């Protein structure tokens, strides 16, 4: 797809080249880091101003939301959104990374796991729970990433934190044999959870609860807030065999991008003028951010209700398209 220039903004200098502005939903392939995706997007879109919302491990695939241009400011509202995954958990073995990329640290097998026990274990990990993140994660410990400390041979103990698992559904099970001849049970699941939840840790904890050990062998993110795989593009298709850019993907406009992450408030012409002068508006009447959309369809700002001088008003916390 080519980039619709009517959906971009002109460069501040007033030159002819448009400055990309919007969100891009990418279907991240296995083997790429989230940084790899950002680097390729910068080259394809011809801008350095690209960021991502929510890291995916190299093994994982699926939805990775990129912010481009001024819309990078919208990523803060995407990072904290709930997410949905398809995953495969292998019961019967533990690994150092809680996924298939790490060395097996314990082998217990899972030939005797009954369906009822499996369902009970999943139920105990559903709802509001306390979860200890995987030691091989990007969480900083003493100023260094936890995964860097583990790879350096250090023992890392992270604190439990509250997360919410709103759906943890068993889709299928398969008995299998691991490379070392251990009888294992592969469990395909669907997980919907709050930001900060580690599906690897769910696999580890399910295995611990059942006494078999467990780790993740496949992970695909299918949704982040209102952004789904249906809207995701394959960045590799934008590059030719020689690495040259052969196509520029169309960005979600800032208005459409914001509407997928938060409720919309359609403002009047007078309210749009007020926002342009930095004035606060009448309250939205609901908690959380709201996208202020102008009569012509542009995203003007992100509003949040706050009290000023004893009066509840909608404050523009992010100003985007006002003059």
C-alpha cells in the first residue's frame, strides 16, 4: 500500500515532503526484536520519530503497535491497554527463561496430568493475581535489565506484582515427547490480560501448580486494545530482496488511532477554538482519557477530567491537531 498523503502533515519547514503522523500496527515475525521492527519502520517511512508500545520477545509474533511522528505521544495510552494472546504451554519441563529459547533446567514429565487438574490450575491463575515476572525480562534491577543480570550468571529474584488475567481458556491439548524423550503435554491456550502480565510466567506457574514444570513454546499477540491482527501489516513485504524500500504502508490517522485506544468525544467548532487557545472544556463525565475529535475528523487532543479551582473540567493533556 502507498501512504495517503492526505493523512499526513507537512514538515514544519513548509517543504513539500509530508511528515508521517499516525500509528502503524505491525505483525511482528518470529526472530525480530521489537527494536528490529522500529529500525525497519524508520527506514521504510523515512523518519526517525518511531516508537513502539509493548515489547514482544524475539520468539513471539503478532501485534506490535508503532507510533510515528507526533502520534508517538499516543503510545502512552496504548502501553497500558489490555492484550490478547494465543500461546502453547509445554508441561513437563522447566527452562531458565520460562520459554523454549532457554536451557531446560528440570525435567519431570507430564504424562499423568488429568484434564480436571489442568482446568483447576488454569482457574487458579485467572482473575486478579499476584505474579512474579520472569527473571529474563526487561524489568530493571539496580539500574540493569533483569535479563542482562541472568545472562551474566547472576541470581535474580523479582517481587510479585498485581496483574489481571480476565480470560485463560484451554483450546486444545496434545501429548508429545520432548527431544530428551520426556513425555510432555502441550496445551494451546487463549489469554486476555492486563498490561504487565507475562504469559511466560503463567506457563511457569501452571507447571509449578501441577507439579510438572512448564514453559512457553509459542506466543502470538492477537490484540492490543482495539488494534488487532486484521489491521496489521508485514513490514518485510515493504522491502525488496536487496533491502530497498518498495512500498510505504498506510498509517492509521491520529483520529482513528486514538479511537481504537479510548472513548471519543466529538467537539463543536467553538470547543475546537477553545482548545486552540489552551482552554479547558466541560467535563467528559467519565474516567480516563478521551479523544477530542473535531467536526472535520481531526484529532485535536486527548482530554482527561480534572478539578481546577473546585470545578471539574476536561483538560487537554496531549494537544495534537489544534492550530
